[in-house]
C-alpha cells in the first residue's frame, strides 16, 4: 500500500470514528440499542441542523490544528511543539473568540504555511462550532502559557491530548521514538497527568509504526515495552498488554471493553481502540465496535478510526461515511500535506 493512502486514511478514519461516536457519546449501551437496534449504531448520521453534514467534534478539530502546527513548524524550521501551541491557541479562539495575549493576535491571521499548502483554518466556518470542547484543554489554554514538562497546573489523566495526536505519528513516520517524545511534549501543553502524557506519546508512536506497515500486534508489543521503561509509563503498558490478552480471550467484546475502558483515563481509550482492531478484520467493524458501548464513544471511535485508517488505508472507508463528512476536503488536504512534508 502507498504510504500516502495511510496518511489520508488516518485523517479521515479518525474523523469518521469521531462523527459516528459523537451522536452517542454520552449514551449507555442500553440506550444506544433501544434507539438504533440490538447491534447499535452502525453508520454515520447526518445532522439536519448542520446542513445535513456528519459532524465532527473537538477531537477532530484539534487533530486538524495539530497538523497545522506541524506544517507551520516545517515551514519555519521552528520547534514543532511551540508551533503546535500556537495552533492550539488558534483553536481556543474558535471556541471562545478570546485572544489571551496581545502577541497572539497575529497567529489568528492566515500564515505563509497555509498559503503554501492551500488552506485557511481560521477561515473555515465549521471549526468554530462548539462540540463539547474538553474543559481541561480550555482551562489550560485560557492561561495563554505554553507549558513544558511537569509545569501544567493540573494532574489530568484524561484522553484529551491523545485524540488529537495522530498527525504527530504521521509527520514522524520515519522516527517512531521522535513521534513518542513530541507526542508527550504536546500533551504537556494541556494535561499534567503522566498517564495522559505517556499515552499520547504511545499513540503517536503507534501511528508512526503502523504507517510503515508493521503488523498491529507487533507494534503494540514494541510500544508497551518502550513505555514501561519511561517514567509513569507502567499504566499505559499494562493497558496495552491487557488489550492483547482480552483480544485473545473468548469474552464477549462488550465485556472486554468494560474491562479496558474508563473515559477518565487515557490509557483505556487507546486500549479499547487496539482491542477492537484485533477483534475485527476491517475498518468499518472495528470503528463500530469502538463506538457502541457504555463509555466514551467518540473518543474511542476517533482513536480507533485513526489507527484503522493507517492500517487499512483510505480505500477501506465506506463511501457513505465520507460523502457528508464535515471538513472532508480539509482532512484530505491535511493528510496529503503531511505526506508531502515528510
């Protein structure tokens, strides 16, 4: 498979999983089944209030801003984490219409790297929609400070930093270790808990390994071994290994997902995504499984979709999931731009 297909598949897969899971994000499995049938929600729904589009949440919005920061740094030869911070402040403005510090005003204008790659994030109306933006991200960015390791004024273990990190794995596809450390550094911009930070790095490195065509199980074992050696990485390693164990068991998927997932903990979200991919043999089935359960549907769907798109490529995405997907052209363009920048 051409690596470019994996890049586009990753960007669109994450958005598709996000869109499928967003409409059932806070519903129990029982409520989902009562509304959509015994097999749950199995396709992306259009929203009449949003022009019959399949809407994305803040997960995909922030993934786009992560990609923007990487391309910004590539253009300027600058520190990628610093430019990603600038991009996250741009996202913060789309959600609050607030510029925290005067020097950030210029960041809201179209930048040279956007002109080079043919997009304009701050001119994209859909990115101003408020789709349950994460409180941890908003509160951290409200300070206007680019936090470094162990400086963040919270101890959040949640997955908010994980869900936005797939573009880091794509950009550093030739250097999974670099993907890990940059992923960790970007997590520290908003999240202070070791589990959130290490899991963000693990997800970034996993995307990098999968973009090279490494089999999922081999990639997960490698990441688990690596994270265990990192300070604070034990929980992430344990959850990834538990995902492998649950995938090998005869338990029903819903039981295994309950054993793996807790939406307040980042490692569980990544573990569910890995488990669903191991229990299925195609993107559609994996994403549907990742969304239909009692916990955080769109977080698990986003992470699973990103990994599935990297594994199976853009051609594996059902056309019906894409023809009304919000920001479709922008997502494709970002995937292509990251591929060309590598």
